[in-house]
């Protein structure tokens, strides 16, 4: 990394999985949500996000919304409430909606029993209409995946699997409390493929405790030997003030900023050498994968799951803490399990927080999304497309000019282009120039690199 880039690497910036970001959410209740649902157009397909907030063991790096459970009682109870929530949501919609994407996230969605998972999918199918080529994706933990569950997933129509891999080095695995030898991932991939689930994604991580560039290199090579369709390479976000269990990870066990940059760039170079295309700042996909194609034709999107080919404007959330994205704004279900359960059991949707968005937010959101997905933005064209004066984005210019001086972007006649490869690593900092809410001093986000 060049010395002039260090200040960007050290700064904390949003990941822009939404704009405005969740930091701007305030109180927003069921009445508003019901009104927004009632206004949804009948002819637009929607995406569903289902959150399963349970795992059997805590990985020390985990930043996800999850609870550790020993037996199945709490998971089984959650399943029952989730079934009820599907009915409430379907009833609140003015029509039987079509589903283009369904994503199970967690926690560990495959903690559901095969019986419950199958019943849940049938229930969703009874209340909504799955479009013929709908993307039906599940995040799964290879350590606890079973052949029986894989069979159930395939029978239920699941066609995309996202496996948590992280790092294959035994010493890194010991230091993140996640022992997962290669054979466990290998066998999961084999089971999935044998069942016809070929679209397999891996989550890998850099910046983990005691992880060295050589560990990243070894992990990437071994992961690529299994030929996943897509790879997400996440930088470990160390936020011990927010996730107390991360306090087990001492600051001095973590790679410093320079090492993090080196690890991220090393992974990028290696994955590309194997023929994958680089998508945004943390994704890679085979050239014939829908995500690579979307990145090439400019249709790639970004939503709460990160980079996506999901073009639906409407994403509705099910389960505790789920976030929904609607034309009118964002909504979030009650994060606490008890609050969520009691509300749903009382026959109400649990939205408690959210944000109505205005025209200015939409205008900025689309600009930020373009930077994050296309690595370029014709600022003047963008203003014109939104009926604004050509200088409506000029407030970003002073910051962008500094980025240009530092060699991360090129600006010509209000045409912004990210300079590769270094600009890609700082994509979030580049996008932040357009953010009307973010101030560096108040930031409690993760590090830019
Ligand atoms: C819900 S988990 C995936 C499914 C399953 N629970 C598992 O771990 O195998 C989502 C992914 O987020 C990533 N992740 C979790 N905590 C993170 C953190 N603090 N910083 C960056 N990425 C993180 C990991 O790569 C993880 O695989
Ligand atoms: S990384 Fe996955 S398995 Fe580990 S605690 Fe987080 S959600 Fe659970």
C-alpha cells in the first residue's frame, strides 16, 4: 500500500449495503409498514430474506446476529413463529406476490431440521408464487451440514449454497474457535453437487487473528481447488464494543492495516489468476456466472446481502432482526427474539425501526450503488437521469479531488473512474464522498480495508 493510502485504510466507513445506512434508522412501527405493504404494486416480483438466528457454537470473529443454542427446543419454537409470520406477511399484501429471490441467512439456517425446512418451503410456496427460475439460496455451515439436509434442500428447490469456509489453516481455526478441516468443506461440496445444487459460493476471510498472508494464499488455493462459482472475501470487522465475544480476540493478535491490505490484494490477484472476475471490493465469480455477467452489463446491484444479481426493488424480511427494503424506505424487524416472538404470536408484524426515504436519498443511493458496482459514475448523466442540475453532485468534488491526488480515482468532466487495482480496495471510501449523513468522526463502522 502506498503511504498516501494509509489514511483511507485506517478510516471507518459504511459498507453501503443500503443508503442511507442502518445507522440512520429510527422508530418506525407496524402501521407504517402495513401501509407500505398495501401500496406495493401487484406486478412486481419480490425477494424474501429469512433470518435464522441460531448456531451451535460461537465463532469468535462472528459479527452476525445469532444466539448459541445447545438443543433444538428454541429452534423448533422459532420455526413455529416463523410459519405464523409468513401468514401475517402474505395477508398484509394486497395480492399473492411472486418471489424472484429467497435468501436464508443467519446464524445458520441449516440448523433447522430437514422436516421443518421442508415444511417452511411448502408454506412459503402456498402463500406466495415462486417464479420459475427463482434464485433460492441458503447460507450453510459445512461443519453441521448432513446428507439428509442436503437432500431436503434440493427437494425443496434450493439452487444456491453459500458455505462458510473462512480459513483452512489449523492455527487460524484454533484462534477463531472454528475447527473445520478441508475434508468437511470438500464433502459438503460433493453432497451438494450430487444433489444437483451446483451454484456454490464460499465465504473466506482475511484479517483474522494470527492469520498471515501465507495462510490466505494457502486457503484461497485450496478453496479454488473445489471450484466454487463465487467467492466472497470478507475483511474481518473487529467490533468488540458491539459484539462482546470478540473481546477474546486481542488487538495484538490481529494483522495490522498494511498486512490486511496485503492479504486482500494477494487474495484478489490469486483468485483472478484462476480465471475469476473481481466484483466490487469483496466478491469474485466465474466469468459465466450471473454475477460476472451482471457486473459486465451494468445490472449488478447491492443490497443487505452484499453484491447481488437480484433486481427486485422490494425485499421483505422474515425472522428476528431481518431488514426489508421497499420503494418507500427500509424496515427492520424486532432484533430481540422475545420481542419478535411475542409480537408475531399476537398476530402483528414486528417492524420497530426503519426509515422513510425521500427523492434526494434515492438520487444519492443510486449514485453510491453505481460507484460500488460499476466502479465508475458519470456524475452529470446521473444528475440528468434524476432531473437535477448538472452540478447537483458537485458537493462530493473536494473529497474526490483529494482521492484523485492520491491516485485512487480519475475525474474528467465530472466522469468518475476508479483506478485499479488500488481504488477497488477503497471503494467504500470513494462511495462515502457522496454520503450526505456520514461523518468520519462519529463513525462506528468497520475499517475500510
Ligand atoms: C451467517 S455466516 C455464514 C453461514 C454459517 N453461519 C457459517 O458461518 O458457516 C456469514 C458470513 O459472514 C462472515 N462474517 C461473520 N462475521 C464477520 C465479521 N466480523 N467480519 C467479516 N465477516 C464476517 C463470515 O465469512 C461468514 O461465513
Ligand atoms: S460465523 Fe456462522 S457459524 Fe459462526 S457464529 Fe457466526 S453465524 Fe454462527
